[in-house]
C-alpha cells in the first residue's frame, strides 16, 4: 500500500459457496490496467470485504524519473525510481507522526530538487509494508 492510511483493507475471493479465503493487504495487488485486484502469483479476482486499524507506517525518499513506456498513442511515459537517502527511512506506530515526517521530507525534497536534473526526489509512504528498493514492481504496459 503505497500511501499512509489509518486502516488497511482485507480482501476475499468467491469460492462457489465454500468458506472464502481472506487476504491481507500485502497479499493483494491492484492491476491498474485490468481494473481488478489480484492475489500474488495467481489471477483470481478478489474484492475488498473489510478493513482493520493500521499498526505501523514507513516513510522513505526515492528518486523519480520518467521512463519511456512505448510508442502507442504518440508515446507514453511512466514514473520509476529507486530508494535513496537510506538514513532518512523511518518507521512509525503513529499515523500523525508518520504524516508529519512525510510532510517535512517533502519540504526537504523540494529544496533538493531545485538543483537536480531529470531525476528528482520524492517521498513515498507505506502502511504496514517496508519500503521497496524500487518502483514500480512491474513494468506497466499499454492497454
């Protein structure tokens, strides 16, 4: 979950009258190209059934640059980046503290970006997930 949220979603999948499997938020991925939530490693469509209070949050700084996606529709780009400034990664068990820290990091990034070229710095926050080393996890494709 690439943002701060006070709750985390719970998901399920239809099982033809059987007890449905339940999935935590980190076990499910939203495929923005198909418009469906899917489980890792397989493709059954899942749906959000519940939520629970979030227990912890992470805040980190990444590079961000535009990557050429392909020639469709006159050419399209997507954003990609890598984890940097490892000494600025912080974990919180309080939503407000995490949000306040992310806002202060954004101020720092905006100052740093004044002297940068194409690769700018951005803040990425997660709820109950450690920061990834890079993003996106999968290269997007044109639909």
